[in-house]
C-alpha cells in the first residue's frame, strides 16, 4: 500500500491517505515537543523506536481482546492503520503519582496508588488540552455515554495488560495517555501511539526515568533512554 496525499501533520507524526479509502499510513517523526509545543527539539531515532514499540504493544493488546487501528508495519517509521475519526479526549491512566498529578495536588512523585486512576483531557491545543469530565464531554458532544463507558473499560484493561508486560521487562508503568478512534460503523478502537513519548516508564529497581520526561526536564540521556526501552521490550536496538 502506497501513501498518497498528506492528510494531517501533528507534533510527532504525519498521516497520509492511501489508495484504500479505509486505510491511512502514519509516519513517525524525530521531532519532540513539550508543554503544548512551547519546547521543541529532536530526539534522534525516536520515530523508528516509537513506531516499532507502538506496533509491538498494539499487537499485544489485540491478542488480549482490545480492538486497535493497527494493520501492518510498512517500514521502520511507517505503519498502515485503519482510518478513524479520533475521539477528542486524551485518556490518562496513572498507577503512581508523577507529572501534573503531583503538581496539581501538591504531592511528591512516586506514591504507588492502591488502585489506578483515570482522567480525560479535551484534546484541543489552542485551549492547552484542559481537564474535562464525562458530563462536560457529553455536553460538548465530544462522545456519547456509551463511547465513554467503552473507552474507560478498555483503558483499565490496557493498563492491566501493559503493566504486567512492562514489569516482565524491568519497567514500572507509572502513567500513560491513550487516544481512541471511531471506525465508520461506530466501533471504538485504540489509536495513536504507545511509546516513551506518551508513557512514563521507570526502571523497576533504580526508578531511573526511561521516557520523555528526560527531554521535558532536560535530564540528558534522552536517546539512550528510548534505546533502552526498545532493547528491553523488543530485545534489540535496531
Ligand atoms: P501529565 O502528568 O503531564 O498529565 O502526563 C500524564 C501522562 O500523559 C504521561 O505519561 C505523559 C502523557 N502525556 C502525553 O502523552 N501527551 C501530553 O500532551 C501530555 C501533557 C502528557
Ligand atoms: N506532546 C505535548 C506537547 O507538545 C506535551 C508533552 O508530551 O509533554 O506539547
């Protein structure tokens, strides 16, 4: 399947049409941004790593009953996916306090929660992706109650699957962000990516950060961290 016209360019990916109306090709960039695009940079090799990691994790989730947009990897940076209309909600699951949670509630990072939490942000860059609840999402017509119920059920199930998988590879899944899409028949599927850009990964023993926080917080060793996650989860560095 060849890509045709570019449909969209986001901060970390481009999306292209294909000769099949129902399919698109996602192309992962090395560009990195943080704080709603205020901080910009490049993480060399990130596009390849995020493409390969996302596909591995989407396959794992599909094997465990989660419907996804994944069709097939077409090159190191590009993947064929089902074309969806993205539900404009960023779905965030947390197992351990970090990031905006720690800041908002004035607590330290690293508190292990008794049960995972979920929150939604309204996916709108101009507004800075504000927090939103179910009622507001319904009021704004962003999704139906049944969509939200499905998304919440999938998100917690995805957390169980990913948490166990990461732990097998010496990684603590601190928190992560998911996006879901709708197929033309209304089916909700997991879309977007699952990568060190969109998850917090800590080494299980040292608690070293192995994710985009190294870029956000200028901690150095950004590329090494992405490569380490790939090595642990995929067993190589190519
Ligand atoms: P937060 O603590 O900054 O709210 O981030 C929670 C998780 O969501 C973290 O794993 C990083 C991810 N995330 C994104 O993927 N995109 C974003 O724009 C933001 C703010 C967070
Ligand atoms: N991806 C988001 C942005 O550019 C934020 C983040 O991941 O921290 O702005």
